[in-house]
């Protein structure tokens, strides 16, 4: 999809604030600083519409972006950020869990991992959790501009093995810098949402 119009509909902390209507939604999850907001920006052809930061923990609410008046992207706060308080972590956890398990409009989850490193224990837990709830998942290994082309096969194997990806879960190698993988990610979104 070529995106021309996008609005930040709401930065929600509570389900009462989620947008009304029944348009499909795609959520973006992953560790803090992995590049969720950057991927969102590439998909919508904007430089910094979803605010990015080199400091982890930038996104702290469920941000609903309305795309072409047809679907929503939901930028979810990152996990694994050591500097948030215990209380805040529990609040985030509850908010994210509520959204991911109780939202009929949710058609799929894009889970990002850092393509430069082996997926972490947090990543493994997240993938198991998403699988348990039978949510359709696309795994995106990002920051691939930092990985040598000759290592791409190794990255693919490492992510597949460490997360123990099911045969139903596709994996895309992506870079927000070169936009590599953008079309594949859009294809999956279109498949899941029917837009
Ligand atoms: P939180 O909102 O804190 O959870 O982070 P996030 O997952 O939204 O990450 P964000 O998109 O803000 O990116 C974090 C940092 O990684 C920024 O400095 C980005 O410029 C950088 N980054 C993101 N994607 C890429 C990429 O594909 N390649 C490179 N080289 N850097 C990237
Ligand atoms: Mg972010």
C-alpha cells in the first residue's frame, strides 16, 4: 500500500480510549530501542511521524495511527528497558497484555528483533506468549544495514532457531535505513487485514 494519509488518532493508556469502529489493527512489539517507531515511519513514508529516539523507552503509550482511513498501526511500548520502575513495568505489562488479548480488531502482531544480535530471553518469552494466544505473528529482524550481506543466512537461522519459530511465522530481514524488506512487510499486513 502507498500511504498518503496518516493521523495519530490517540495515545491510549486505557481501553476506553481505543478507537471506535471495526477497522483492522496491526500491532508492533519488541524490545525498547529495537526500531518499532522507525519501521512504522518507513511503512507510512514519513521521516519522524512516530517519534524515534536513541534513548530507549521513548514510546510509553499505545499509539494508534490511522492509515489511509482503512486500518490502524498500534505502536506498543518496548519491553526489556531496565530504567523504568517496577510499578511502571507492571502497568505497561497490563496495558499491553490487555490490548493484545482482548482486541477483536487486532489482526496480527509484528514482532521486531535486533538483527545484529541473537534474540534475548525477553524476545523468546514474547514470542512464546504471542504463540500461546495464537496471534498471527510476523518476525522482523531489523537494523540489517549493520549486518554484512554474507551473514544474512546466518541471521535468519539464528532468529528461527532461538525463537523456535513455527512454520506459520514468516521472517523478514529489514532496515529502516535502506528500506530493505518494506514491501514484504506491507504484503503481510495486506494479507492479514484484507486492505
Ligand atoms: P522505544 O519507543 O523506546 O521502544 O524504541 P523503538 O523500538 O520505537 O525504536 P526507535 O524506532 O525509536 O529506534 C531506536 C534507535 O535505533 C534510533 O536511534 C533509530 O535511529 C535506530 N534504528 C532504528 N531502526 C534502524 C535501522 O534499521 N538501522 C539502523 N542503523 N538504526 C536503526
Ligand atoms: Mg518507539
